C-alpha cells in the first residue's frame, strides 16, 4: 500500500511538472472585475492581445462586475491554481476592498502576484453644464450647492471612490456618491449631464475631454500628463498635495506553480516593452512602471505598502456597503 501511495504521489508530481512545462495548452482567461468599455477593460485587452504572442494562446477577457470589483476578484481566487485564470485589478480591487467588504478571501495570502502594470493619475472632470472654468471656481461651485454634489464611482472601494474620499479630505467638500458597475457607465452619465463630477482615471476620461463632451480641471499628479498637456496639475490649479496614482496589476490564485507565474510575468513584461503597446497605453494617459518594479515580488511588496497607506483613511471614512 505504501508503495502504491508513493507511486500516486510521484505521478501527481510528474503531472504538475509536465503541466508547467507545456503551459499554456489552451486559452487563458483574464477576469476584469469591471464593465466592458472602462479603463481596466481597455488595458487588459491591449495587454492580452500582445501577451498571446509570447504565450502562444489566446487570452480571453471575462468581465465580472459588482461590489466594487470584489465579485470578479473572488471568481479568480476560487479558480484552479493552474495559470488559466488571471485576476486583473488595481488599487481599488486589490487594496481598498479589503478595508470595505467582508470578502471571504485574503487579498494578499490567497493570490500570487504576477506583474505591476501601467498606472495613471486621476483627473477631476465635470459635466459641461457646470459653470466653473478652473479648479478654484469648481471648488467654489461645489461648496455653494444646497445639496451635496453628485460624484460617479465604480462602486464602494473602486479607484474613483477612493479618489472621491481623498478629495473630500483635502477639499472639505462633502459628495453624494452615485455607484455604477464601472467607470465606463459613470462617464456616460457624466457626458449626459446626469451627475456633476467624477474624480476619474485619466485613461477613462481623456478622450471625452478631448472631444469637448466634459470639462477637465486638474490631474492628481505633480507633473502634467504628456497626452493632455493643457490640463494643469492639482498643485498648479489650487489643490496642492492631492496626489493619487491608480496602479494596476495581475495576480493568479494561491498555489499556482512558480514556473507558470514566471511565464505570465515574462509575457506581461514583454508586452509592456513593445513600442506599439506603449503607444496605445500612453494615448490613454497611462504611465509605464519602472523596470525594477516589474517582478512578482515587487508587486507583492507594493500591494502591502499600499494597504498600510490607504486602509486607515478608508476605515476612518466609515464607508458602508449594502
């Protein structure tokens, strides 16, 4: 019996080794926890299209929305640790949600980091009907409203929600949050004039700003965005120190073989080094991560540091979810 057990264990070990060596053998799914058409979806599709050249298999995008992205991340966490399900996420889904939701999983211990992805500062935008032409005028207009101005978000814990909380802390202005299933739908309502403002990802709003469909006031960085040089920084526009960058990353379920994590990391790094991909992402206002931050360990360390930074502020805001 002992020999039989040892033989079975050896067979499983051999199978795991062969699987890692032959990976991937069929299409890979990237779970994007927000609606199609939003900034996360756009980045995942651009990178996934290029990564298939390195991996030799198609990367399919699965949009799993709801609860600030926590449902989609949970879908990835509960998947088999075989490299065929990748969790795409960002500061909201893989940091903030742990301070807001009872997740049923741990964002650090139940996922293996793969690669840090491009990031972008947020941008303060309003519907065109708002009379303010500068950030200072916008702040005055928001403060003068008889009721809290409406601010679109992708749900509690999303990047747009965290940015809104930070905006409240810095400006002293109370907002009424209107949650959507993604910032894509929220932006549609801003263009239609149904909500007042969004503190949005630059990559999501920049094309509507260029088209004149919404008004931009400032980017939340110390330097201007290369593809929107006319939009001032918050320091220049009158809200100094309101700095926030929404970074993204890739993770896989805990227990995924290190060899598979390494293959996925190499494919992501190669995709981000492709000039054509860089141009596409930079046109969205995204910034490439530093080369020394592209390892799985670097993403893991960064995620933990961001948890230490943002959780106290989020918990102090006493964010409630239904």
